[in-house]
C-alpha cells in the first residue's frame, strides 16, 4: 500500500489545536495530571471527560488523515498507471526535459514513479501528456451559424 504522500489538512488542524502536541504526549500529560491530583480535591469529572473527548477527537483526526493520504496516493497511482503507453513530457532537475512513451509505473513511499526507457521520474514532474503517435496540434474549426430558411417545411 502507498504510504503518506501529502500533508493532510486534518493533521494540520489537530496540530494547531494542541500546539503541536502529539497524542502520546497528550496522554502522558493526562496520566501525570491524574496521578498528581489532590485526593481531597479530585479533578472535576466534567474536565476529565472533556480532555478524554479531546484525545479521542485527535486520534480520530489522525486516522482520518492517514486514510485521506492513502486515498490520494491510490488516486495518483491510478492516474500514473493510466499514462502507460502515452507520450509524456517531464521536467527533471538532473536530466532536464524528458519526452517519451511511459513504459511502466512503480509505487514508492513518496508517490508513483513513471518510467521512460531507462529513466525513472516522479509523477509530479510531468508537464504534459499526449496519446502515443498524436503529434498533430488540435485544429479549431470556426463556429458556424445556421439560419433556417425553410419556415413552412415539415
């Protein structure tokens, strides 16, 4: 399965809400607070319930973030696999501009890698895609207006 490909909005929201606290640190703080409370004046039950609820929300957001990342990765891999047999142009910092027919696709942790001949490059380096053998530019036909001169014909 493809691992995380892009940062998730849900994960960023969770980090902002808790000042970049991870769920492990949040849980450690909660346990420390419970261990060090005054037995004569225990923690307010409503506050404990609220903190537990916040922890559950953070964990749910993290799971949702992971699921979203997997879905994005699968979508990118599907799009990359759809390019097999098509002529693509890609911009690579080492090889410069690469153009050729995609012969294969490989899934990696950072996203799909396309193969042209012996060169492999990232899916996000693709700048254009065309069907193999399609070298003719699209020709735009002028719009025609039809005037109906036959009013009485059925």
